[in-house]
């Protein structure tokens, strides 16, 4: 069963492009078995904070779990946690997982 994992990041107002730029280059996720693709979405017309969603699609839950537990992922998140919280443009994050129930592709 294919899944989509969405990490919703709430970002300090005016900092969304700075945070989105961190995802412009693939940093290893694309090399994992079961990875299908990644999208970074910037929400428009927000008032209190900016928001972006980092969406990855996986062939199955097991593939995502291998990536999530990988050394590369831990290393990336360790770097984030070293940054002073007050200096970070990221206010919060929320991870959601969805079953891909239907997909339509061009004819």
C-alpha cells in the first residue's frame, strides 16, 4: 500500500522561502528503496505564521520506516536540534501519514 507522509512546518512570518530553500537539493532520501517522490508546498495567504509542507510518497510503510530510522535522517535532525530554538525560523512541525487511496495520472 502506497503512503504519503506530510511534515507540516509552521514558520516565522517572512521566513518560509529560507526554510523551503533547505529542501531544494535532494539530500539522500531519493536514494532509499521504496521512495517515489518528494514535494515541498508553500501555503499561501497565511496571517500569523508561514507554513510549508514537505510531502514524501513511499511504496509502503516499511520503506518509510527504514528511511526514518536511518543514520542519515538522525544526522540531519541532530543538526537541526543543535540550533538555538529562538534562532530557528521553525515554530513547530507535525508529521501525518496517509494511505494513497486513489491516484489519477495523465491519459
